[in-house]
């Protein structure tokens, strides 16, 4: 394998979307399925999702939420109760209309037994969960209700892309009900903070937190907040959203309670979610032309040990050494759990095994041959390094320092991604600057003052740019699009 | 609350099905939803399911299985490829036929954009997972493939009952592919053993393992094995199944591999599953006329501490004592995890709090009042005891022994259920005996020699009895229904 060899063809610079699909394929994360727009999440990809779930689930429980499960199907009449909500989802609904199959006259199997009312496969669960809330809440004493659901949802998207936008995807959706508007909004913002911290600490992805403009709001929400990440092509990825729903869904689902002063009031609700889309963001933040790069905190395997041997005799000595090294490494901790170690003796050729693990993004690779054993050393490579430098360590050093090594890899990935975003973010103060910045295909984020109004959209359309979020803070200035005062600091970018 | 008071009305003897619904309701496990046959799993019920999942998932991984995720939707043409399979599921399929909603001329929202091919919401995933297997398997070196999926499935049942039979339910489905028939059958039987051990050790439910008769076989299977549990009304509950699928699905999904001798062969597959139905079985095995009884191994809360106080001053002293007792108990382990303790100060009346926790089946209740604190003792009640005896212990004793107490409760529940089953199982050796046994509404299990043939069914119909499973072993005898030799030992019962 030459110095400039790359595991991935095309490379990022040759064809970024093609590179993305290839990284997923060679790392066995997922594959397309026969069902339009749906994917199969393969074991390696699902193990990554399980790690994401575990960390998030712990944080949700620490912040007082309980998991529950609500029906997959939503009656059409439920969706209709909130006018904006149904408008937002009507174009992408999978609709169940029959509950039986039977042969027609020509012997062909066709749907029979039509349902009285069509059922929608949930695109999100505000309405069906709201219906339960309406039964659970009688008095202010029953509030807040803090619920989370891990589930599959379906949105019939026209253009799909693995992990980023699929017809069916896996997610969590938090749904809460509160006594006051203030409490519901505080909850929405608190969970946005949980997402930000999670993205930073677990996924090593720096994100920008802010509020969505009115055109990008969740259908039925009063305010939508999001975290936005920058991919390596400069585009933004909305990585998580949190909504303050006001009393809109409480009204449509009749969630009422007796207040402290004896009046009947509608509850104030919030909802918030992240999905398997995070895996797409993870890939596009860290991976390189050699394939996947995974942050240790969520990697299914932390350390892969690759035995190198020639004959059978060599093999048994080297394998035994590798097994005992694996045991020793597993006895060490990283982030409160045992270090996850795999010995890879899967195929005959050790070079091929090394490449397989590079492509799968295993954070630390350890090569062990008979000569290394004799010299009491191991050859360590870190997947996070763009160079393919080898680090020579003694076995004891590796075991002693493995936790530190993993922590420093995690931190390096975060710092690199942060620097990338900073290097590719500009402040612009005029429409000309804005235009010339986005004239480039490789533009990143532009921050400027803008009015949150539909009228600016036409100036963005030629560049395929959208407002990603309004930054927190009170700073106001002249809108670069309309010249009006009172513009708010807004991040613009092309996006997924 | 008088000596004969009962939290549940009706009682088991008054109306068993009514009692079952009531136990679920008062313990907040689940509730009916607006969607026909679907239920809402409330936080307490979902916590129970999470505990079940966690233990099973560990056992699946220990036996070499990996989790993955496959599409919710199955193309109609896939289901059709296996003739028996589609025949078995055609009558209970939720069918997606459209992917959009729009207003018709009268302004009514209706499904539009029909799909070219209808999609079935998965009732089980042999066909769609088989399609992936066909891509993953090239050579015998790629085998075995050992996959598990945690998912929701939909079967449009006519009569539904919470947990036992719902339109949508949660389950795990294992799917494996092997080089030989022997290996695939061994896998199916191994996972049946895993289910049996899990039922015994985690759920404290004794089960009978055996093979289903041909009439009760999974559509498309060569052999179906099951675990059968006895409920307190004597009926059987099929609590888990494992199938040897031969090459039926490999043929329909084209799962082929190059064998060791260079020939192209179809793989041999198995599948196996348990579902939220286990929670129904758990309820009907252990609960009593006071409500739910939970085995500690899967209980969301092990110990509830109920503070008893009069005035505000009393309250703060007692609550502080309870918090410190809770901390101490949480520092102890049960089955390798911290003891789960809750201090219940939810409502004013301590008697009401006590009843709430009885109804929710918390294994150990600890009452603490000011006088108990002064006397350095605690008053302990075990939910597993039919009597409401109180046990007086010192605080130190309770903390010291809590692990043992929980273990003995778990064991007691198992032994009680086992005794119940043994007391309600008979061996019968003639059709007359069989008839007189099942003349009673309260009959349990009858074991006898029988031929596995459709002809015996008519003799069972008047009693609403079905063969539950054929017991393992080579013992043969005269069929009590047909008089033919070569009958196999079969368990008969009414069932859920």
C-alpha cells in the first residue's frame, strides 16, 4: 500500500457525497434495503447506535425523564387536530388503509378489509402522546410530566441518503407537559443543552446552539431550537431539535388541568429529539480518505490487536501473547467502563486486517509480531492521526496509558473539528460580502444580522443557502438583506 | 383497611380476566389507546420491559449474537415467496398503500399517491432479514450469521388483551443462518434453553419446554419449539418460541453459499422470539387479589421506604432518616447491581402510600415512623407473602441482609409457581380421564400419549383444549384419542 493510497474512492475532494456512501459501505455500518428509502443498520452501525442510546438515556434519566411507549399508528383525525402540524406532515405520510390480504379473482394477493379510518405510521408522536397526557393530568399536582420514547418513525421523503434522511429512522422523542409557559420553555432549552453537551463529549462534534427562524420551525411549535454542526464540505447538519410548543398541542389534544387557583388551564408542552442522523453527522465530521474515524466514547471497539505471524508455530505464540494483552487492556477503564478490545485474526493477511480496521475507524490499532514480543514492545497507530505514524511503546506503557490515550484521541478529534468550523466561519456585514462568500461551492458558515422574515428567502435561493439558526443573545443590527434595523445575529449555510 | 380487604375488584376467583385488567390498571403498567388493539406502555410497565431487555440482551450477546436493525416495511411480494408464511399472516396484516395525504373535493383529508407495491408492516422479519442474509453470505466461511433485532411488530388480531395479544407489540426476534441442518437446529434448541433459564431465573416462572404439534407450527417452519407457562387460572401461556426453519426461507430469499466441497448450497436458518407478552405472563403467574407481585430480578423498584409522620417537625426528622436509610440500602448489591430504593412521600396519607406500593408489587416495603427511629427498628413487609405479616428488624439487619431478602423472595415466588403448576398437572391415560379432567373450568395441564395429527383436534374442540407441546424424550405409548401406538407425550391445556 503506497504512501498516497486511499481506502476510499472517490476521495472527499473528488466527490464528497460519493465518498460518504463509500465510507459507510466499507465500514459495514449500513446498507440500502429493497424498501425504498429504508436502510438496514448492520451490526457495527447498530453497536454505534446502542452506545449513543446508552449515554443519552442515562442523561435523560438524570434529568428526571422516564421512558414509555406509545402506538406506532396515529388516527388521521388526530393529526388533523393541529392545523400546522398536519400541513407539515401530510406530504410525507405512510398511510395504513387495510388490515388483511386476500386473493382477487385473478389469484393476485391484494389488500382487503379497509379500515374505517386510515392510520398514519407516526412521523412524530405529539398527538398520540398528547392524548395520553390528557388522561394523566388532572391537577397542577400531576405536573410536570417528563416522558421519553425510543422508537422508529416514518417520513416519506423524496430524496433519501443513508443515516441523514431515510424513510424510516430510529430516534428518541422527549415529550413533556408543564404548569407554566416558563417551565416548558426552560425544559426545551435544558434538553438543547443536554444535546450540545452530548455532541461535544460523546461524539466530539462542536455544535452551534440557536433558535430556528420562523420558516424552519417544527409544524405546530411556538419556538424551535436546534444544534447545528459543520460537515467537512462546509455544509450544516441540523443534529437535534427542541421545541417549545406553547399550548398548541394541549389545545388540540385537550390536556387540561386544575390550576393552583382553581381555574381550568391548558398545559404547556415541549418536545425534543435526536435520531440515527447523528451517525451521519459523526461520519462527515471526523472521517477521512482512509474511511471511518470514530471517537472512542461511542466506538464499538476501542483497541484492535492485530497479530502478525508467518508459520503455524509463530502463530500460536503471537496469538497467545495477543490474548493476554487483550485481557490486560480489558482490565483497564475508559469513561467508567472496561476498555473494549478485539483481537483480529479474521483473514490470513495481516496488512489486509490492518486496512479493514482503518476503514472501520477503530481508534487504536496495535500490531504485534514475534520480533515485537522478543523486544517487549508493541507498535501502536492512532486512527485519529491524518499521518500514518507508528508509535513504539512497551507493553506495560500501553496498558498503563490506554485510558489516557483514548481520552486524548477524543479531545484531539473535538479540537480538530472545532478548528475546522472556526476556520470556515466568517462574519459578514453586507450583502455583497455574503454573495461573494457563498459564490464558492466550499463555503462554510456566514454569520450576519438578518431579519427573521420570509422576504429574505429570495435573496438566499440562488445560493441554496438557508438560515440555520439565530444565535442566543440580545445583539441587534442592520439586516444585510433588507437594510432594516433590528436584525438578529443569524448563521447561514448550505445544509443537509 | 380490614383484614379481608382487597385492592383488586373483582378478585381472581370472581372474574379472572376482569381481575387481570384491574391489576394492570391500578399498577400503572399500561392503558388502552385510541388505536384499536394497541396499548400505551406507561413508565412503570416500560421500566419492567427495560429490565427484561437488559438481561436477555446480555444473554444473547454472551451466546455470540449481534443486534442489528431491518426495515419496518416488507414488500408484499416478499411475504408471498414462502407459501405457508404468507398464508399464516395474510389475515392479520396492516397494509400501507399510500404515502401522502391531500384534501379531496369536499375538503376532506384522504390518502393519495398510491404505492406501486403495497407494503406490509412487519408481523415478523424472516423475509426482509433473509434478503440481507442473501447478500452477506457468499461462502461457508461467512457462516454462521447470528443476528438479533429489538423491534415493534404488528399483527391485526381480532380479539386483543393488554400485553397478551395486542395489535402492535414489542419483541426481540433472533435470526440465524448456518452451514448445516444440525447446527441450525442446535441453535434453535439452545435459544429455547436461554428462554427457559431466563423465565426461571429472572421472571421466576417455571416453564415446560417442548415441540409444537404440526397444527401449531410457525408458518414456514420445519419445527417450532416453545416454552409454556401455567397461569393461575390453569391456562397455558406460550411464553416464547424458537423455530428450525430448514431451508424454506433460504430458498424463498435465495440465501446460498459455496460449501466446503465447492458446491452451491442453501443455508439452514432459525428464528426465535419473546415479546411484551412475557409481562402478561408475569402478572398472571405471581399477582394476587391485592394487585401486582413482581420478582425482584426485574422489578423497577426493589425496596420502597414509606415515611410515617404526623406534624411538620416529625416529618423532617423521619424523611431525613429515610433518605439516609435509602442511601445505605443503595450501597448494597443485588445480582451485581445496586439495590433500587425509592422513598415514597407522594401523598399525605401513609396508609394510602402503603396500598399504592402493594398494588404496584414492590417486593419489599419498609415503614419508618418516629417511634421506630427511637427504637432503632424498621417494619418490613414482603409483597410475596400472601399474609400481611410484618417483620421487625433493626436498621443494621435490614441493610446487611437486603441482598439475601431479595434473593429469597425471588426463590419463593419461583417455588410457589412451580408448586402451583405441579398441583395442577395430571397424567391421564384414557380419553375418559381426559374428558372428566377438562370438564372442569379450572383444569390445568393434562399429560398423555397422543399422535400429532389433525384428526384428534375434533375431540379437543368441545373442551377448547389444544396440544401445548410435545415433551422431549423418546417415550412412546398408545394415543388416548385414536388408540394407535406411537403416540408421544404431549401436554394439553386451555390457553391464552
